[in-house]
C-alpha cells in the first residue's frame, strides 16, 4: 500500500518534471526569438530570463524530490530501477 502511494507520487512528480521542462524550453526559445528581434523588447526578454531561472529552480527541486522518493522504494522495484536511468 505504501509502495503504491509512493509510485503514484513519483508518477505525479514525473508529470510535473515533463511540464516544467517544456516551460523551460519555451522560455529559452522565447529568449532566442527576442534576441533576434530588430527592436529588442527588454522587458519581455527579462521576463523570459526570469522564467528560465524559475523553471530551472523548480526542475532542481522536482529532481531532488524524485530522488528522495526513489530511495524510499524497495531496491527490486521496477520504478526504482527506471528512475536510476
């Protein structure tokens, strides 16, 4: 039962990791586009850079949480081995 709730939480964290990764990539793409503009929008560029910083911090926290949860799983757990990759 505990293992099931751990696995559900891990799946939830993995979903958040995918979403936040996409947000971070989107902000990086926005920075590239804004830097290429003939008339740079400094405010938009600052916002995009702030979004990258925030997303990077969130990704670090999610990865850390995933690692902590992985350590609670039994060694023989399939999910534990998947997370080591």
